[in-house]
C-alpha cells in the first residue's frame, strides 16, 4: 500500500511568483491526481516517465520521475524494458537520452534490492525480523509487533511457499484469532475443510479449539495481521506440518 503523495515544490519555487500555478502543481496534480486510487503509484510513475519521454522532455523533471519510479518499485529490468518499448514508438534519440539518465539512477547497488524489500514497498506494516517461532513453520517467515497494548496485533509475513504447521488455539472461553490479509496471496485451512484463498482485505475469524493452518501460496509473498482474541486459560498447541501433497494441490 503506497504512502500518500505530498508535494511542496510549487509553493517553494513559484509560490510568490504564481500562487495559482503552485496550487495546481502541489494540490491538484500531486495532491489529487497522484493520489487517485484507481492506478497504483508504481503504474502512475511508469505512465509519467513514458509521457515525458514521448514529449522529448529529458531535463530534471524526467530525472525526478525516474527516481520516483525506482522508489516506488520499478526495477532496473523493468525500466530497461519500458524505455526500449517506448523507443520503438518515440525514436532512438529519445531512447538514448532516457537511458543515460536511467543508468545514473539504477546503479549496480539497485540490483541488490531483494524480494523482501520489494514486498515491503507493497504493504503498509513492517515485515519485521525472522520469526522466533520458526520451528513451527515450513520456510521463512517474519514477525513484527503492531500493537502490544489492549489488543495484541502482529504482522506475520511469509516468503513464497512458507506456511505454519497445523495448530489449535485453546481457551476455556473466548479465545481464538482473527487474520486480516494485508498483502500478497495465501491460504487458510481448517481441518477437514477446503482451503480458503486469502488476498488483500480477506478477513478470517478462527474460533478457539479449531485445528488450522495458514501461509503463502507457492508463487507469492503473503502477509496478514494476527489479532489475538482474549480468552480464559488461552494457549496454542502446535501440531504436525501440512503435508507436501496437500499443500502442492493448491494453486
């Protein structure tokens, strides 16, 4: 989930000379258009770079938007493909000019951006550190506290193919857990039932005493909030791992 775009360059540079232009730049273009939710920020960055390239603009404004594209998840491989594709329609001189700028921004260090870093840019909650309960997981997971007061809430992130073991939240009364998917794609399954696909916004209510597991799809990172429901004499019983046969039938 992208942070809200804010811009003050218009007022800083032209606020006294042209207040209307500054208002249109900061409040309308960046305040409204860039924050319109139909297109994600990464897509808007790509559209903007292509529009400026097609217009033959290769000054500091394109440099800014190339940097903005990188900061919003456009990889070196993606920007190279975008510029190459656009060159076929806009001309070789424009392609060469934009590549010169892009090479200065997507340096060799940018190639070190990991899949974890990329997924972090997609979700609003921190991924955190390696999960201290990793012995009960197949694959790598991460844990980050979101709230430790009133209602305990943790963000749990799974690398592709990672899932936890079957487990049960016990309680004499109350108890259980709520899951809210905040990014990626994964699954939740109760013992004896079909697996339920989870995508961003999916909410799962898990009663106490229900054996279940949850984790990522084979081809996707996955993150959910885990909200602990207060219960009397609550505890978690960890059971066997999900069988490879059962997991591999999931798409």
